[in-house]
């Protein structure tokens, strides 16, 4: 039997954005935080580098704003950038208060040194402003916030709960547009339950899984973007997908990034015949920026029809390699690759979804009562290219802002009652799950080949044709069979793929992460690509 639950706030996602929102809301509110797998399912846990913020006395808000605007290729929304950066210090202060064990700066001494933490510098930043916990910042943040959430009796943490769709007044045929909660598949019982909530927040991460190769964990399927679109929300700039140039290429290695520091220490990129190719693309060769290296690798793979290229650091002394890159060394050895003697097979991998659900400074979407925070949202911060370590910052700043906005509206909104149960009377168990597996593979392959790092009109048209066929097949499947996590994800991923293709087709220029051979120049005026759903709530 499917069940009905009532909460003040339903948070879909247990990463940096979702946990921050839950912990910032007042403790008298009943809050449910969902994760479709275990609670560490999102990208947050895997973030390595850190969080960008203006913390050092020699750094300024202006400088962080300026760096972000430059990285964003003229497309950042300046108010959003300024808002994020101006709130960066207090967001970090809050994380410190929660107990996140950020690495301290030894020159400032131990526990009593106040705000004196070690700051690193990353690509695009003109100052040291990345606060971090060694090279596993995401895990440190996640573990700390989760431990805090576990201590709060008003927060229910629900693993293996997959939000299927949002419930809105419009969908129920009621007057108004408000979001009333969501239908949620409990993977334990196999039932779809009804979660009524005064406020619902999508904190469900990005959509990098739409590509064959990705650095993201399995759940990054754009569920929040797809659910918001179906509920009547606009989405923005979905053509901008950031690719990391070097992900380990091995059938058993899922999503392992080979750090850029290897190239910094002299590793060379080579073709299968041992020939170097980066000097043909950029005078900085292997040290060119991420997007240029990713594009060059993609070009060579397509030109030669090869599955991967090779990153070779074996010319350096073995003890240097093992001392500087212990994690990469160990991980590659697990797959039988000794990097002190052999080159590493690598491919570029989808890393970050810059676009998403259109929101304002409080994370409010077009649908009243529905918020979107973190990677699932489009705030205008990243423009055409995300600057390193701004993404976690965005999670904290917007989650905190959304919490304040919800508090301001509490008195006007009651918990919805009498929501209908999920109707499973017309569906049966699927006897052809092979369709899901096949479509999943096909989608991710053609997105990689046709909507990847280098695009053309023809490739995009091919992709559009294929995704539309897939969507109709998936719709039919969805109407006839019981939902499963795989089916829910495939349905969402195909929809988000279609929106990405449509957005890419609308951009007749090359800017930031969107590069097309048919329009290699940048237009003088920078414009967002905003898509409006047929059911637009505005
Ligand atoms: C390898 C790697 C390294 C990175 N390094 C950095 C870095 O150093 N600095 C930086 O700023 N950024 C970094 N990023 C990006 C950053 O980690 C992410 O943008 C950020 O963590 C996203 O957080 P989030 O809370 O929006 O979503 P996530 O952390 O991805 O969490 C998504 C949550 O939503 C849940 N969910 C999704 N769909 C559903 C559904 N239908 N029903 C229920 N639950 C659902 C998932 O289970 C999960 O709990 C990195 C990313 C990766 C992959």
C-alpha cells in the first residue's frame, strides 16, 4: 500500500545544497531529505579541490567577481556573481561552525588561530582563495553536515527514496500553480508514496551522466531539471557542459579523474603510436587551459577513430611519481597500470552542468513553493564556463538564502492535504528491461558523439532526431510499466538531453564551453538561452 506523508519542507537531494538547506531551517520545522541511493550518492562527496571564497585580507570581493566574470565568457549575471561572492565569507564561517575540518595554515599555528586556514589557488583565480580539507574537501563537508543532520530530530534522512515527479496545483486541475510536494518511489517497498509539503526544494545535482564518460557518480541524471520542466519551470543555458580533459579510461574504472597536476609536473599527452599532439593545438601544449586540452583530445579521438589517448609521466623518476601522486598511482595499479612505467589511458569526461532550473537570488523557481539549489539550478553565476570551486560555494550561499526566504513565508502557507495517491492501476511489471538498458547506452553514446566537446549543426540535428525517437519510446514504456529507479533516470536523462540539444541548436556562436565548427566566432552580444516549457507557470 502506498503511503501519505506530510512535512513542512521536502528537500530532494542530500548533497551540499540539500543538507545546508535542511540545517539552516529552524528546528521546529519537520523536514524530509531524500536521496535516491545512499546519502553520499551525489557529487559533493567526491569534490576534491575545495570552496572558493574571499577570506584572505589581500583578496577582495571585486577580484573574485572579476575572475568569475572573465571565466564565464561574458555570460555571467553580474548580480548573481556579486551576491554569491559577497556571501562567501559567512557561508564558510557557517561551515567552520558546523565543524568542517578545513586544513589549517601551519604558519598561523593550531587550534586557536581563528580564521587562519590554508588557501590554495586554482585555474582562473587571481588570488589564493580555495579553502579545502586536504584533497578530499567534499567528503569532509559531507560527513560533517550529515553528522549534524543526524543529530537533529526534526530532519528525516531518507535513503533509497527516488522522487518521481512534483505534485502541483496545475497537475491536479486545481486553480493556482503552487508546488504541493512530490511522488516518491520507496525502493525498499517498491511503492510510490505521496509527500505533501509546504515547500519543496530540488537539490538533486547535475546531469553529467547524459554523456558516455563522466567524472560524476551514477545519480547525476538531471532529475531535478526534468521534474522542474514538467512542473512548468523555465531552464537556462543547458548547452554549457564542462568537460574535464583526463578521466581514466578502463572498463572497470568508473568516473576516476586523473588530476591536472600530472600535466603540471610534466606528463605528456600521446596518441596510441606514442606521438605527442598538444603542441599542434596550442603553444602551451599540455599546459593549455582545460577546455582547449579537452577539445584537442576529442579532435584526435574523432580524427583517428580511437577510444582514448594516453597520459604519460613514466619519464619521471618512479619515487617522484609515487611521492607526488600516491592516489593516482594506487588507483591505476588497481587496474594493472603501473604509471611509473606505462602511460595512462584517458578520455575527457563530462564534469559539471552549468545550466539548470532558472532561479532568483533566493533559489525560487517559476513555480510558487518550489526552490532549486546547487548544481540543478541556473543562478547566472557560471555563465558560459564555471570557474573552479565556485560550484560548492553556490550550493551553500543559495541554500542559505532559500532557507531565509522559506522562513519569511511560513505563516502564509499551510501543509497541503487530501493529495491523491499515485495511480499504479494501469501499469504492470516490465518484462523487457533490456529496452531501458539499451536506450540508456544509446542516449549516452550519441550525446557523447554529437553533442560533446565539439559540435556541428549536422551532429546536433542527428542527436535531436534520435532523442525524439527515444523519448516517445520511453513515454510509452513509462505509461505501461511500473516505475523503477532506472526507468525514472532514463526518462529524465532523455528529457534533459533533448533540452541540451535544443539549447545548443539555438546558440549560433562559439562561447565558453559551447564550441561549434559551424559558428566558430563569438557574437558581440552575450545572451542566455532560456527555454520555456509548454506548461510554463509564469
Ligand atoms: C569528481 C568531482 C570533483 C569536484 N570538485 C569540486 C571542487 O573541488 N570544488 C567545487 O566547488 N566543486 C567541485 N565539483 C562540483 C561539485 O562537487 C558539485 O557541483 C556539488 O557537489 C553539487 O552539489 P549538490 O548538492 O547540488 O548535488 P549533489 O552533491 O550531486 O547531490 C545530489 C543529491 O540529489 C539526490 N537525488 C538526485 N535525484 C534524485 C531523485 N530523483 N530523488 C531523490 N534524490 C535525488 C542524490 O541522491 C544526491 O543525494 C566536483 C565534482 C566532481 C564530480
